[in-house]
C-alpha cells in the first residue's frame, strides 16, 4: 500500500529570498562538481602518496561515482517523504565528514571506503537541491531561468576544480583537495538553516529496497570487472564469473522492477525510443568527459612531467567551453528544440576526440588546448537537449522519474569512463601513455558520433509530437 502525504502549499517567498535559495542550493552542485574535477587532477599525487597505481586510482574515483549513481533516485524519494531540507542537510553533514575522513586516510582501502561514504552524501545534494529550487519558484519563466543558472554551475565547478586542485596540492599536498570541502559544507549548513524552507512531495513513493540492492550490485560488478580486467585477464575464470554475475544481477533487477507497482526505476519509459536514446546519450557524454579528464591528467603529469597546477591549467579550455555553452544550449533548446544543440554537441566532441587520436610525447600545447576546448563545448551543448529529449512529451507525474534516471545515467557514464580509461593505461610506463591513450580518444570520438544519432531520434520524436498536437 502506498503512503500518501498531503502537504500544504509552500509559503510564497519574495524574489530576493527565492534567488537566495537558488544560490544556496547551487552551492551544493558546485561542491559536487568541484570534488570530481579537483580529485581528478590530484590522482597522480595521491598515487605517489599512497603507493598505488592506476587501478587503485580508478577505484578512488569510482567508489564515489558508483554509490552516487546508485542512490540518486532513492535519495529523491526519501526527500519527498521526510523533507527535502532535512535530507539535504543530512547529505551535507555526511559529505563533510567523509571529506574529512578522506583527508586523513592512511591507506588506499581507507580512502576508497571514505569516498564511497562521500557518494552517499553527494546523492542527497544535487537532486534534492534541484527539487527545493523548483518548489521555491512556482513561476515557469523564473524557474526556467533558475534551471539555466543551475546548469551553468557545473561548468563553473569544472573551471575551478583543476586550477584550485593544482594550487592546493602545490601548497599543502594532496590531502588538501579533500579538507577544502569542510569549510564549504559548514557555510552551506548555516545558509540552509537560515534561508531554505522545508518542503515535501505531495505524494511519497514507497522505497524499493530489492531494486536498490540489485542496481548497486550490477553497477559495482560492471565497474569492478572493467577496472580489474587488465590484472585478471579478460577471458580468465574470474572475469568470466564476473560477466555471469553482471548478467544475473541485471536480469534480476529488470524482473524485480517489472513486478513492482512502484519500482525504483520505471522501465516502461525505455519503450520510448527518444527516452532510451537520451539516457544512452547521457551515458556517452559522461564517458567521453571522464575518459578525457583521466587520460589528460595522467598524460600531462606522468607522461609530460607537468605539475598538478600546470596540468589543471592545461585542461582549463575544456571547462571554459562547458561554462560558456551550457546556458546557450538551454536557450537554443527553448527556441529551436533539442536537435541543433545535440548536433553541435556531437560534432564538437567527435572533433575533439579525433584531434588527439595521434597524441604523442611531443604534441604541441596548442593542439591539446584546442582538443580540450572542443570537447568542453560539446559537453556544454549536450546536457540541456538530452534532458529535454528524455522528459519531452511525458506527463508531469513521469517527467520527474525520467529526469532522475537521466541523472543516474550521467553518473554511470562517469564510472564507466574512469574504469575504461584506467584499464587502457594500467601498467603502462610514462613514455607509453600517449600511445596507450589512442583507443581512448577514439572512444571519445565514437561517443560524439552516437550523439549525432540521438539528434536524429529527437528530431523524429519532435515531429511526431508536433503532428499529434496539431491534430
């Protein structure tokens, strides 16, 4: 039986208070995005500090990302049931304490465990904060502007992360990339307590614990096989067992979700070609982004001997491209639909990947900067049309679930991208990193080409929707 909670309409907030709520909630998005990029640029120093190789570094990133991907949907359900501000504050506390634990971690295992706990906290931040913003801004036009600002925050965090991380490591060592989160969390907790009103969903969904366990198991097994594959051997008995377990966990998840009246993930949405391709497109975009970030970080610091600060500065064009194009993409989607921004995203990501297929030890800085700029522009153009394609034509009751699945897909893409990039360069000497990364840059280009196909699907869907509406 479903539990239903009838909540009173939210109190009207004046314009200043509404935009203050947006600023406070956007701080959480900035924190999550900053943590991703700031840790990426610090990976080589973390590896040296803890005596671990590429495989261990991949686990440091993916322990966080897989937990985050697994819990995004259930965190949204908990927030609707128990209160969004309450869950948001809990997420901040967990994230802050886990960041402190990361900064004190004495070993690789301790750091990986703390990163997993960080992922739990992060899952309570971004989706819940967005729900708070939507609840605080009932006017559709104002809400659209707010979401545009929200979307650009991730690009800003990308821009700040590499340079900030490099500067912190140069001054204080790799542990500083984690303790920098603590004062930000403390400030956010104070601001949330003062400015953010409590809100709940009008209807609280039941929790799907079997689906949650099976989804987490399938994701961890998939990422684990990708990370450990080079060490185990791709056709070894251990790897074959892993493949079988992945298939079994995935099949059990699908079966469980189809039988539940209120599943964790509404698999019926995947019958819509536009939704299915948009979700796969979100995976592809974040595979491309994270392959690019990890390969660039390892190549620049290990292969070229750059400092963390210099390596972070070298990837800055990627972040700037994303920051500038994300708001523009939202405007284009509103005026022209998702097809053109998706075509731009696919073309730029493809061009950026192909630019570095011939990467060598002597590749010029100008070409590296251009490739990163192209990929960043493509990333900036991609997110708004993918979300629009996923939720377009759906009733409001299903649009929220569709958006949550798309957010999960982005994190799944991040985890897969890190695992694949790590597998490509595991055990490779610094002098061979450029050649070993060639397949990774081809994968980035392939992800861009896939987005061109998503653009075609989105155009067909928009045409069909318009025809039905006209009738």
